[in-house]
C-alpha cells in the first residue's frame, strides 16, 4: 500500500487545525484535503475525488452527494445528521455514519445547568450582585424548587435518559415522551411514559432531546405552547428547529411561558436584533452544550477512524442510513 493510497475530505471544521485527523488518516496511509465549505457546490468540488468525507455543518444533500465520485462513506462530526440527505446517500450506496457516543454526558450536564439557571434565577441573581446590589434578582415566585416540580423529558435517547436520571436526584417527578422508545424500556429505567399532549399539559418544565426529523421539526409551535401550563419553562439543548421561533418569542413576551433556556436556535445564530438576545426571561447560549476538550478529541478521533474504515472497505459501525 502506498503512502497516499486514499484521500479523506474534511468539508468544514471549527477546530484550530486538523492535527488529530491527520494523525489518524496518515497513520493508515491516507491524506487529507480540507476546506470551509458553505454550499453544496463547495462540498462537491472539494470532495469529488475523495474516498471518504467528513462533514461538520456544511450542507451535504443531493448536489453535494451527487458530486462524490469515489466516496465510500460520509461521516458526520456529531450525533445529529440533519445536514446530510440520508436517503439520497443510500440511493447512491454511500453509508452515512455519525458518532452517537459523543458528548452525551456533557449535554446532559449542560441541560441540568440550564434547568437550574431557570429555576433558581442563577443569571439574574449574579447580575444584581455585579451591579453592586444585594437582593433577589428575580421575583420570589421565580425561585422554584425542582422537588416541587414535574419535568417533561421529550426524547429518551442517551441524552434524554441522562437528563432524566440526573433529575431523579433532585426529587422531581419526571415524565417521558418518546414514540420510538418502548414503554417497557422507559418504565424499566424508572420513569413514567405519556403522550406529548399529556406531558405538555402537566409539566412545569419541558426539556427537548430529539433529533431534527420531518416528524419533529416545529413540534413546539403556537399550539403546543398554548397547551403548556401557564408559567411553564422550556429548555432546548437539542436542535433549534424543533421550536417555531416566532411562536416562542410571542409566548415569552406575553409571559404565557415564564422562561426559556436555549443552547440552540432557528436560525442559528439568531439575528442581532432577535428578542431572544434581549428578553430577560431567556438564557441564550451559542450551541456550546457539547463542549469539553475530552469530548471533542473523542469526536475527532472516532470520525477519522470511521473515515479510514470506509475508505479501506472495512466494516462500518454507526451507519444511520441502512434500509431499502
């Protein structure tokens, strides 16, 4: 095998360099080409001759995938694969892999931080002290105790389950909605399963842990928000397009919803003049829930190994577009 027997294209990345990827790929006899692709045309041009493709946020749909002449695998940096057209890739016999074990502990931890931020007024109480005051930064009614609350967890994958388990330690009642998780699995984990309407109606706080799919996009819209308890709280650390942004802003402004904590938005980032950036009952983060040095290293090493395995024709794991 020659030193440059295969090529891996990295379409885009937010890391300082690709030293980790180069180490894995070059050790297996390959080389890397990279760019910061913004369009499908960019992806097709960069990766046309690649044996494997690693994509982060670049669009990888029909035009991009149609331009891949040699690719034996497309790997997504992360868990979600909503920027990749899975069915079109399958029609081209190109497997798509993700990294399902990446960052689930970090996101579960971050979700709890955001929940506590909302229920205990963490940001507002810190801000009044920064201003030289010594008093409550929110109304007394906004200082809530999780043990007195019911929390609805939407989605029971690794992250949703991790959040539910953590919440158990706070003594709150937890209900779970996930149409893909058998009720027996949810019950065996120690939680009650219910329908989405029942969860929205009964929960003091709802936290979202779903992938972005045709069936989940826009699931939290005006109708869903109206079905929630008056003064309920919403947390989203999964995908921004699960929530209809305009409807959420309306509910926050009217105080129908007491507060929201968002690590993701739609669009992302929100426009500079978006009320999400200025409303006092919103905690907004810049899609950082997954961040930790250890998690990012595991992500990059795993994605690189998957790309190598695909390029060399080895058996692949974490294929997300199997089926007819």
